[in-house]
C-alpha cells in the first residue's frame, strides 16, 4: 500500500538521526502546533494541510501529538464537503488515525469517490486514502509518463502505476542536480525538497540503486536544515515549515541502505 511505503520510508529517518537531532526536529514541529489543535503554515493560522504533514512527521519520529486537541480541530471541518480535493484528502487521512466504525468507513469511501483529483499528485493522495479505507491495493494503473510533468506529478504517476518504467527512471535521473537533490522540471536549475522526496520515493519504488547519488542528496537535505529544527524547501528559502520537514524525513528514509 502507498501509505505504508511512505510512512515506512519516513520512519526509517528516525534510525539515521541521533537522539539530539530527533529532539531538535520534534521541538520545531511542537512549536508549530497551535492551541486550537491545528498546525500553522506560512503564517500563524492553523492549516489542515500543514497539520497533516506535522502529524505524519510526529508519527514517524515518535513525537508527542496533542491527540485530543487534534481531534477537536478535525471536527471543525464537519464532513469536509466544503474543502478542495487536497485538503479533503488530508482531513480524511487524519481522521483515519482515530478509531472508525464500519459505517464511518463506508461514508468516507463515498465522500472520497465524490472528490475529483485534478492532478496525478492529487490522485496519489486519493489512492492512498482509498487503500486505508478499503484495506486493499488498487489495481495497476496506466497513468501518463511524460517529460513535461513536474517531478511530483511524475513521481506520483510512477507510484500509482507501480511497475518497472525505464522512461520514468531516465526522466527523473535527468533532473538530479550535481549539488544534490532533484529539480522540479527540466527547466529548473536548482533542487527543492518536495521534488527530491518524491523523486527518491519513485526511484525506490522502481528498485533503482541510489548509492551513486546518496552522499550528494544527504548534503542537499542537510543544507536545508535550519537552526529552528525545521527544514526549508530550497536554497535561499528563509522560511522553514512542517511540510518541508516531512519531505526531509521522507528523503532521508528513502536514502537509507
């Protein structure tokens, strides 16, 4: 299942980081948690999208999650019908952490089906949530693999297709940057953590040997680690957040031997 692969990789980062480093990252995430139970994003307001990444990061690092506050925060969104696809998938994934009856799961499945995924990256979240609800793997898909796709969308297609793909491997490796990490497209000269995490996850899914790029990728990831304990997204980005912190953990886990 996709969710199991992602959380398995992100959790592997815990073995790479020493105790002091883990506490440093967990401390940053904890400070981003607001009294209302949500997690702040690029401003002080709680945001469901960032709450999703903060929660997964804490699960991966075995950090303390304010479960009661989080549960109350999720309840404020009702059935999620007013949310766009990305935020709805985040809400559903977070609700599935808490105990759910069979009736609730059937209702979640119906609600999930009603939300359209506009990009492969959206579909990636949708398929992951569907697998968690229905407890079964999706059949092999046949999504487009194209040089024009952004790296996250290309990687999402690889994960959903779930089969060997030399073309996708070649496109992704062409986006590897000499200084480490992966770029968002052929026309972007610099790496970012989102593209790096998704590319590494896809290459790992394709069973590609990462030994030749491991050291450079570790150097890139570490260069985005800030004094606060959080990670920024790309060189020159002065703002660290919990989303990129999760991508850092996912990247590290994918690079583990």
